[in-house]
C-alpha cells in the first residue's frame, strides 16, 4: 500500500500546490495508471478471466472521491474507480488477487474482478445494474443513523448513462426525502458505451436536475485535479456538516473503450480536441513540473517505486492458488454464521 505522498527532499517553489493533498492525490492517480496498464497487458496475454475496464482519463475525479473518506463512511465505487478505491485504503495486493483469481483475495476468487468489495471497511461491492448501488448506499446510511452513529457520509459514483435509469431516480429521491448525508458524483464521459450525450438526455446539463431532487448541484472539469479536490472535497464537507445531498457532475472523456474489448472507434475525432478531453495524468504531471512542486527526479523515483509495487503484487497473486470448485464453501461470507448456528426443532 502506498504511503501518503510527501515533498520531502523534492524541489519546490515558494508557491504551494493549490490543494494541501494535491501531491498525495497525484500519486494515487499515477499508481492507478501504472497498475491498470499492467492489467491491460495481463488481459491481452490471456492471464485475466473476464473483462478489464480501466479508468483512463477518470483518475483525478476518482481519486478525489476516495481521498476525503473517513472511518465509518460508506463508499460505493464503480468499475472505473480504481483510483478512488486505492485512495480510500484498498491495498494493491487485494485488488490484484481479485483480478488474478487468488483464493486469498477479498472475494475468495469466486466472483468476477469488477464486483469486488471490502465491506468491513465500508467499501461496497459494485452492482452491474447501474443506479442500484445508490439505493444500497442510502440504505446503509439510514441504518447507521438508526443505530445512533454520527459524523458519517456516503459517497457513490455513476456515469451519465447510468443517470438515465429508474434505479438512479429512486435512489436519489429517497436520499433527499430521508435527508441522508449522500454525495453522488456523476461522471459525464460523453458516451454510455457507444451512445453519445444527445441520445441520453435532453436537459442542457445534468447538474440542472439537482434542484428538482432537493440536492445541491456542482460542476467540475474532471481533467483538473485541483478543481476535483475542491468540488468533491467541499461536497463531502457539506454533507458531513448536515447539508442536503450533494450532486457533483464531472465532465471528461473516457480515454479507452468501454472495456479492453472495445476500440472506441465511435468517438469522433473533433471531440478529442475539447479541453475536457485531455488526459489528466500527464496534464497534472506537467503542471507539477512547471510549478516546481516536484522535480523530474522525484517523479521518476515515484514511477519506479510504484512499478515495483505493482510487479510484486502481481507475482504474489500469481503464486497463490485459485479456488477448487468441488471443494469450495459456496456459502456467502455474511451468512456463514447463520448456517453454522444450531436450529432448534420446530423453529
């Protein structure tokens, strides 16, 4: 697991980064980019069963989603939120084990790699039926309130395509009615698989929906790390302080296909020229160097350290055994205690 990034020994200017956690956030972005490039290589080499869905271009938004969470919060990440999961504390080995089917992973090698969760830390398993996770997060928040818990929030993400589902409407509505501390980060990557925005919704901007649901709405350029940290961090702070549910809409371009099986040939060339279509990782690195917040040698060292951690995690997971179907205990982890408990006659 990466340690919090510091600027110790790094060349800096008199002007500090625009957000106190800027460099820490960038390191999570960098780790995710290097890790997902490795996953892509493993997938193309036939070493990963199932699909691989990377968050290329979404790392700044995703990192900001995980970075401000505290113990006791609820996090509902989706398939492109590896950066957010990492920033929220998921160890690199944990996710690597899941992708490579190790029985020692949190999913015990029994589920597809994208549905993993880490419930004991508040990270919920992703639900493929988009929008459904919003209601689950809301339910968790209501349960925590009923138990008398304090100072918690829930954060989950959705794509602009998932914003059009009935489950999203139901989840957003009940969150506002019940006044739970929810932050919903909607990533408008302009294509729901291959369906462009103008075939998904007719309102001018998705954030225009916020007042109708009783939410506070905010927009952000998803390629600008400082803006993502300010807007999402601010939304988390307002929700934690008792404000209404928060909707943050981030605009960016998905810089890969829907999955590694998709070449994204449906994306028009002119869209790739938009300011919100730039790659947030090299753009952030370029800014860091220009401002002197880190020097080139330090960034090179970071890449080497992260690459070594990724290789170590992969090597470890590859050595570990996969589950044997005929010997596996197929009982869900959460119900094992119920199965083992004695049942009295007549009950």
